[in-house]
């Protein structure tokens, strides 16, 4: 089993593709996990042409998407491309699937995408990585669509741009796509483990979501969503809070919650759009975090993957960090990495 990571901060897409491909090619990867700045658009075709020319084969699976900055073992950057090449030496069977229409019905698109994979036996050693267009998808409904189909562990996220929240793309086999969800399935002799932590903690009083439309929250406990959040936060919401001040959405009859992060404020109505929807009737609280809180969460996440807690020797790690963490840390993610 071989792994190799690489990054490029070249502003020229073709040169960036050459640099990534040249670094990975000696390891003959079967799969390349790839993350890049949206700024390479509209020239991703040049990037992929150069990447594949260096890899020497169009059979290599390229799977990934756009984001706000990159991480790689050599450092964190606000701009560029990072990649992880995996050569399982044929010990893992890889397959992929893409489905469109997440903007209209994220749950149906995710369900259809998962159903399009070859039947997965839950007794096999298997996992999935899932990415969806973050400018159009409802992350909550993506998970709902997958959970009814996939009997195995999966992880992933929503792709992004550079804080404009207007346009993002997923990558699959040398092409970029909008309004889509993609899945990478790995089955075979590969040990894996997942863990996550946030650092955000609820504050103030609970409210009950009373009115929603899609992923837009309109009213909470007799107030507009923005009025409720401002009251509990102690200050008016502003564009600086988008992506940084989430809501804790509590599961029924439980203290466990999921974070729902604002993607857009609607000043005319007081509504708040979030990257993942919340059902009416859900109890919510505003959350806050400091920079030390966020960095402690990194320790919490990695401690759960310590060598004495897993049954294999780790060789590589895939880090997916919410862009809001980067904005709050204000250091391109260097301290987090």
C-alpha cells in the first residue's frame, strides 16, 4: 500500500497539473483525491490535461472538488491545489458514481447516486467518500438520502468557493461538475477510521424552529431567525458571522446536536439560509467558539485516532475542515494543521 501527497500554489492551471502529476506518478496511484481553489476555473480542463499527461494513464480515478484553501503536509495555503495519491496494489476495489440535481432534491439525488453503486455488503471492509456541490446541495438531505441506502461507513463534505457562496464544483475523472453529488467506494484490504470535532458550544436559551422553506429558516420562537440569533448572541448578525456562528440543532429527546451553519442572511425578511436544512419543530441554540476552542477540537479529533485506539498502523490522513474554522482562525489554517 502506497500513499503520496502533493501540493501546488502555481496560479497557472497547466503548470499546477504538471507539478501534482509529477509528484504522484512514481507511486502509480489508482486513485487521486484532489482539492483545488475555485479560481482555477474556467481552466480546469488545462489542469486535468497536464495531470493525466504526467500520470500516464486515464484509468486513474480522480475524485474531489473545490474549496476555500488547501491543506497538505508541507503547509496550509489560501490558494492552490492539494492531492493524495493512493496505490493499494490492487488490494482495494474502487468504484465511483455521480448524480445530478442536488439543487432541486438533494435527498433523491444522493439516494439515486448510492443506489447506482454495485451492491455493497456490510460485512465487507468497505467505506465511501461523498462530496456534493456546496453552493446548491442541502447537506442534511444528502445524508438522509445516503443513510437509507449505504450499509457502510461514509464521510465527506460540501465543496466551496472563496467565501462568495455562489459557485462550487466536484471533480470526477478529469471533469468538473456543478449541481452534483459524487461517491467514491473502496472495498478491500485497507484499514480506516474516522473522527470529528468542532469546538463550537451552545450559548443562550433554546428556541423552536417554527417556519422553514428548504434550507431557509424563517422563524424561531415567535421571532425572525435573525432576531432570535441576535438576541441570544448579544449583537446583531452581520455578513462576518456567515459561516462562523452556527445553530445547534438538537435531536429529539437528546442533548446531542448537529451544527447548521448560516450560508446567507436575508435582510428583507430576517430569514437565515443554512448549508443543511432544519425541520420545523427542532430545538436550536446559537453557538460560539474562540480560536483556542477550535484548536482544542483538533486535539479531540486526533486523540480519537491515536494508535492505541485503532487496530492498524495509519499511513495517511484526509483532513476536511470547515471553511468557517479558517475564517475564525485567520491564519489560512496553519495552526490547525
